[in-house]
C-alpha cells in the first residue's frame, strides 16, 4: 500500500552552483531553505532583519537595503523599559544604547546591500498576506514585539497591492543587479490561528 503521493516536478531551466551567492528573505521557510543550503556549503545570506512574514515588510526591508543602506529611521525604534528595539526587525536586534542599535542595523544593511549586488539568486518566501499597522506611526511593522494588540490594526493586503509593490521592488533589484534570478514562494506552513479559509 502506498502512503504518499508522488508529484513529478519538472526540471528548472537553471541550476544553482556552489560558487553562486544566494540571498534568502521572508518567512520561516526561507530560514529552513537557508539551513539546508548552508549544510551543503552554499554561499548564502538569509533574513538580515530576521524572519519576515508579510510581503510589505519584505519589500520595506529590501527597499532600505537597496536604496538607503547607510541610514535608518529612528521612528521605528522603541524602548521597552530595558532595551531599544526595532519594529522592522526581529527581537534579537536590541541594545540598551540606541545609537549602538542603529549602528548594528546600518552595518547589517550595508553587508546585505553588498551581498545582494553580487547574488545570483534571490528567494522570497511569503508567509501571510496579513499585515499589522502601527496605529500611531501609520506604518506596517515586521514585528509586534508582544505589545498590546490595541497598538496595531490588522489588515489584509490585496493581490493588487502586492503585485504593484513588487513590480517596483523588482525594478530596484534589477537596477543594482541585472540578470539576478528571483524565485517567489508561498510558505507551506499553515497559520491556523487565521482560520483555514483566510490561511
């Protein structure tokens, strides 16, 4: 008796070689891909800002890396009574000194900028079309940092919003790295807290 389904996968028109740089960004699936590639000694850079789930946060991160790696908007920083943190980064970006955190963020952006320029492949994995907009900042955040839900408004991105945003992003990427191959993926992880329909 057969307990699995064989799915024939057509051969891609290109192959990834060990000497080529691979930039991965997005959901936990990007992290899993990166770990698999790293184990096999590929040259990778994965999620410089930490895991990002929604297409808009991925766009904002890449836009900052491409257009403005030498700067970071302080408006996206907040103090949690112990450390400074960023609404655009995962929680492992923190420091008691705000200037040190900004320096760390800028250095990360600069390194990512250089790697992105030399990358042969960019993997972008979407986790969810839901975004959380900070009510006071009027801006989408990448991480809510366990702040009260009243701080944010949950919104669902439309297909049109994502398509238009990524047309702009792909132009930016191709400007600094013509010929790079971009692979889009939707995370296979199920976010059942959104309900099976909206997931």
